[in-house]
C-alpha cells in the first residue's frame, strides 16, 4: 500500500464556517484511519454605518449597528464612550443619550471570538446645546453717579460658559462673566447707549440688548454767604464764594451782573469792581449739571462812589495785626483789613473779609509773611502781594472761615483751617477730608488725604509740620509742600501743647511736666513747672501765666531746661499774650502794656503807658519797632512813644456836628477836624479827644465834651470859637479810678451858641450812679443858672435824661424817667415852667415847635411800646401828629423836615423825614451798621449830610 495525503475545506453545520484539514500517511492500496482538525474563523470586515457621530447632550443618537463577517462572541470599545452612550456587547450597536459634552474622540470597537478579532473606529463628538432666550428684567437702566443700581440678573435657556458685553459698561458698573449680573455704583456720567450682552458656550451663543444711561444727581443747596451786596464804584466786591451740594458743571446768572462785576462759570464766585452804577436788582444764579440745576438769589446794587471826607482806617476794635518788612497789616472786628506803609502810615490797600463781619476763622482771618498777604473770606482766601496789596489769586474752599448754622467756635464747616507759610511761599488748608497745599497762584501743589480737622500745624518753609493729625497723637508728620510726601518723627512723651512761635520747637505736657522737643521730635529738655497755663515758647525761652493759686497773675519766663524763672512780672487779671517774632506783649493794666524782648541772653521787660484806650492787638518786627491797636480802631506806633505819638489812621468817629457851612468830626486819634464839607476843605484841627460835639447854627461856636471811652480820666467840657479854634469857656471835670466825684455826663448847646445845658452825676472813671443826676442850664459863660433839677434818669439806659434847648436858647424841654406811658416833658421859658405835655421829648424843630414821642405802659423797667409822636407848641398846644417812626434825635433841616442819624432796626437808618408825611425824603446810600461800628454818627451841614460809613466819613447831598 502507498501513502495518501491531501487537504480540503468544508463547512460542517456545527463548525460555522470552520476550516478543516485532513492528513494520512497510509499506503493508498491499503485501508486504515485518519486524523481531522476543525478550526473556527476570526471575525472580519467590522463596519459601522456612522463612522462620525455628532451628538448633543440630552438628545438620543440614532443607533449605530455594525456589520461583521464571521462569528463575534463580544464587542468592546476603547476608550470609554461619552457619558450616556453605550456599546452593546452582543450586537456592537452604539446608542443612548449623552449627558455631558465630550470633545471629538476616535473610539475603537473590537469584535472578538475565540479565534481572533476585528476592529472598526468611530469618531464621536458630544456637544452641549447653544444657550438661548437670554432675557434681562431691566432693559433700560437710568443710573446716578454715586448711587448703586439694583442688580440686573438675567434668565437664559441652556448652559452658559461665560458672559460678555459690548461696548464696555459705564465706569463703576460691571458684568459678572459667570452669572451675567449687571451691578455696581457708577462713578462718572455716561450718555444713553445700547449694550449687547452675549451668553456663550462651546456650541454657540445668544444675545440680549439693554440701554444704560448714567447721570449725576442735580446740584442742591446753592448758598451765597452774601445775599445782599451794596458796593460803590471803584470798590472791589468782597468775593462771594458759594457752597453747593453735588457736582456742578457750570454756573450762570440772570440778568447780567452790573458792569465790572462778574460770575465765575466754574466756581460761582461773584467778584470784581463795578464800573457803572446799577439799581438794586435781584439776580438768580443757577448751578447746573447733566442731572439738573439749583438756584440762589441775591441782590446787588452798584452805588455812586463814596465822597470820602475823612478816611478813618478802622472804625471798630483792632482784632489782629502783622508787622514785618516795612508793612503793617491790620483787621478789625467789622472784618475790614488794611495794609499800611509803616514808614509813612499811608494805606496801600484795604478790603472787607465779609459783609457785615459775619466771618469766623479758627485762627486769625489775616496773615502776612515774606512777599505774601492772605485775607480770609467766607468759603475761601484772597492771596495778595505784600508790596502793595494787589490781588494775586483767590482760593475757593467751601466751608472755610465760616460757622455752620448752630455751630460755635472752634467747630467750623468740615473742621477747616488754613495757614500761610512762615516765609510766605505757600498756603495750606486742612479739613476732615485732607490737607491741600496751594501755590501763590492759587493752584494745588500737593495734597494728602486724612482727617486733619483737629491738627495743630506749623507751616514751615518747604514743609507743613503737623501735630495731632492722622499720623498719630504722639508724632509729628512733616509733609513736603512740593509733592505731599511725608515723614514721621519718633514718638514723643506727654501730650502736644503748642509750637514755638517760629516753629523750631514744640512743647508737650503731662500734668505740670513739660518737655521741649525740636520740630523733628528730638527731646531737648524736661522740666517740672508750677503751672502750664498759656504755655508758650520762642527761641531759648518758654513762659506761663500764674501758678496753682487762682489769685496768682504772675507771668514767668524760663530758660529752656530751667525750673527757675529768669523773669517774672504781674500780668494782670486777664493777660493777653500777643506774641510776634522774638517779642511778646501783655496788657498789664488800664492803658498799660508790657513788652518783653526775648532776643538777647536775658529777657528784658519794658512797661509803657499808652495814650489811648485799651483792648489791644500787638505786632513787632523787633523789640524797638512794634505797633499796637485798640478797641476803637486806632493803631499806635510804639517807637513814637519817646516823642510825639504817631498813629495809623484816625480810628472811630465818635461824633459829628454840623452847621450851615461847616462840619466838625471827632475821632479816636484825639483831634477834632473842622471841614467845609463840599468841597472838602480842612478849616481847623483842634487837639482834644472828644466823645460828643455840638455846633451853633452859624458854625461860630463848637462845644466838645471829653471822650469818656478813651481810657483816660479827663471829663472836660470845652467851647471853642471858630474858625480860630480858641477856647471860649472850659468846664473842667476829672475822673478818678478810686474816688467818686461830680462828673459831666452830657451837654447841650443851643443853635444860637449862647446857651448851654449840663448834666452831671457822681461817679469814678469806671462807674457812675445815674440816680445822682443833676441838670442845669446856663449862658455859655456858666452863670447864672437859668434852670436846674436833680434825680432825673432813664431806667432803661442807666444814664441821666438829657436837656433840649430851643434854637434861640430861651426854651427848655426836659422829661423824667424812662420812655413809657408815665413820661412827662416839662417846658420852661427862661427857666420858668410854662407847661407840661405827655411823652418824652426828642428835640426842638424851631423856637415854637417841639417833637415829643408817646409810649405805652410797660410791665418791666424800661421803655414801653412806641405809640406815635406829637408836635407841640412852646405853650403845650398839640399842633400835629405826623406818622413818623420812633426818632431818637433830630437836627432841623428846614421847616418841614428833620434829620436823625440814629441806626435802628425799626426804620431806615441815617435819614431825613418829612414832618408832614412821616416818610423819609432822603436816606444815606452807604450803610454804617456792622459789628463794632458806632451808629448814629452824622449831621446835616448846609445842603449835605456828613455821616460815618464803616471806615470812613462821607459827604452826600440830600
């Protein structure tokens, strides 16, 4: 038998397409058995109809079922399908609903049996749906600068990856990129615009539009400190600087302001010098911004130029003085300031801090240093050149130099204060919001934020030294005047007390322990003193007032580091320390001042008796060159006391008397000036300090009563012959500070110049007793006595009642008690009682008519209500009852009119009244009222009225 071999393929039903291979090694001629092996075929041709699937989250995909050749026992996939999709292990179908996004990925599906496998790839991308239906509840937003908007929160369908907006939202508003919320507080205005918000995800986006406009709140509370401005031609308006709440884009005024006066469109300041007269008019100022406006009204009148007969300089108490480099700067209680040439005493410039003196400053309202003069006005400062006082710039700072309604010093608006640098190079202003440093041009050079309202500062050259500021209570902050950078000193001991006058050192205290530090915070001394009242320092010295005993009034001056005074003296009951340079002064008694020189190795003290009333302001350029100002507006050159006293200005006008062709004026300087009022011609100067004057109708006789307010003891009554100025008759009275004596209280001169009345009382230089009043009428020679009485005084004023003489001197009118329903005026003819009329006499109109006021009853001591007036004849017959206001004193102008200079709130001041209609036929154009100013000083002279108006005596035709 031979060997048979061969191969073949068959497909038995059980094999499922398996391959069978048979092999035989037996001879062909012989019969025998064979071995057969059956093998299963691996799957092949695995194919998916969708080889790229783009699925969407939440949406079922179409089932992707593959085809394959051969038998597959299982299907698998790698990597794992996106969440929500699955692979059937038996069919290989891909199906499901994706639940999360998945980036495009290639997935490999493997079909497997025991023999092998086949693979296919499918790319699957799962996307999220694009957002839609983006909606904002507020589609139109009108926002206000500084006020937060209500958050605008959108709704949207779908998932959002981020939000964006175009164009950019207005400053201060923002869009949340995660929530789409629009919120914030706008910081600047923005015109209405359309903004598109886009909500985006990886699939797409949706948009919404809304309109936004940002406005600012309209300004409010526009207030001008001067609501009434009356200014003469050639006289600068005191800058009227307003305050306003909110932001202002521009200021405007309607109608147009008088020529020469202007409104700043940026600050609202009204200033300028009128160039033409304009009647009193009401002006409306409007402050505007895009949000709206606010208004304020004020009245302005531009008057004819004052015809000044006598410039007084000051007419009320000198409140402060500066003296250096040949210039004297002074300010009075009425807010009037003057820059003087020291050598000539000439006025270089002057002005007013505010209308009516309604100004408050935590420090002096004026200052002068180096080339600079500063005067404070309400809500700002004026910067001037020291050489001649011309204006360099104006700084507007609302709240500066004023007291808020109900406020009391030292609490000013914003706690604001200002200082001029000691070399005059800059000005700094501090408040509760910060500290600003200004150039002389009025521009901000540097600033520092923080609460400086309670700081105690010294404006040194190049830097502001600040104690008790925001840097701390126990350090000194030095702030650069050029860039605002600051350095802090080491901590000091004790509580800050005061700077030395020149700022080189400062003092701190703890109980009566005193430390002396350099201005950089380096301790130089520590001492224990008996008291620290009025603790001050300068140079190598410190000084105090009094000790632990309340009765002690000693001024003690110590060398730095010493506990033993180098100099002690009695400073008086209420000392006034007036420090200037290396000199300080103290008022030590009536008309006495003590000047201490600190420039040498030992303090030296010199006492001076001053030829004027007290109430002093003091300034010195050295111990030998100093000036002092008094309560009545007069400034004395201290260096002149060794010879003839030299003064700056005339001081207050005490009295004015007029006749048909002349007028006499007495002033604080201690002289009486007699003028022909128009043209202004000085006829005579009489050296006599007088508080009351009277002229005969022809101007030939002048009566002058010594000034009881000049601090002296003279109470003489003199009568002079004019124009010679010779004394006709003198009635000497002298007051004592210790002994009571008979003193002149008042006098009267008849228009004829031949009869006089004198009213006396018992008293001293500082007090009197009106119940001792005695009145008498005599010829000018003093004898014989024509009429007299005793004990008549006014309980309201505390003064004896006056005497009224008819023009020819033959008639006397005198009333008793105060002005009330019980007042009675007696009329005498040549000393004999003729009749009596009800009321209190005001004055004789002529030799047959007497004006008498009537008053109602009063429950209290004093005057009753004014009921009207009656004109009586010399025999007591009622001639007329003109409807006059309550006149206080009269001078006859003509048969139908009288002049009353008295200032009263009840009727126009300084006026001529008709005796028929009771109405004023003329009223003075230039008001004289104001803090510290004397009212009722004026007289008719011919066709003119001469009267005190502020710091001058003016002439005005009637």
